[in-house]
């Protein structure tokens, strides 16, 4: 299921789900060089991951300054991934606005479970109802790159 692009505006900033607006080079650069969870991720992998997710870009005018994507079946489950705001724009509430916009998206309602992984933004996500898994032993994984620092 693909949803029609949405746009939200606030104080000179825009959040859009229009994939044509995404700056793939900027997203790849941040994820592969600056993030702890996707360091070294190849351009083609970033591109394919975006094509198979619902992507949200954050913009100041035409310039992309943030990103997130949701991996979902549009029925029961969603995984929030690759969330970032570029450093010069942090501290302006844009990350909170981005997460709020994602969780309020009309195509992402009624799920039984939302999940994410983070090493450093637990307090941000707690504000939106996320919590640690009470029974982590029920969650399993196959990790194909043991040297990977984890994350999504």
C-alpha cells in the first residue's frame, strides 16, 4: 500500500513524504559517515531501503535538513528507522515535530506495535509512548555483520 504524499508546514519548515524531494546523496552521506547505526552503508542499500519504506524528509525551503523512514505492513506493525536532523538544525524541536508527524500520519494508524532502536534518544521517544521491551528474550534476530554497531 502506498499513500499519497503529505506535507506539513511549521515556522518555515516542511515535512514531506514526497519521494521526489529526497536528497539521496545527503541522506546517504549522513547515514554512512555520521550515524552510529548505519556507518558504511552503501548508496544502493540506502536507496533501496528508502524505495521500500515510507520516507519523511524535513526541509528548510528546498534544502533537506532531516529524514526518517517507516518500514511497515500498513496493517499491524511499523519500525521507525534512520531518524536524523542535521546538527545545525538540532535543538529547534524539529525531531519532536518529525516523530509526532510520523505517528500521526493517517496511513500509519491502528497498529498493534511500533518499534525502533536507539542508543542515544530514549528520552525523546519516551515522550511519544515508546518504552523498553519488557520481555527482551521474546525478540530474536539474525545479525549478518557481527562487526555492525547495531541500530536500524
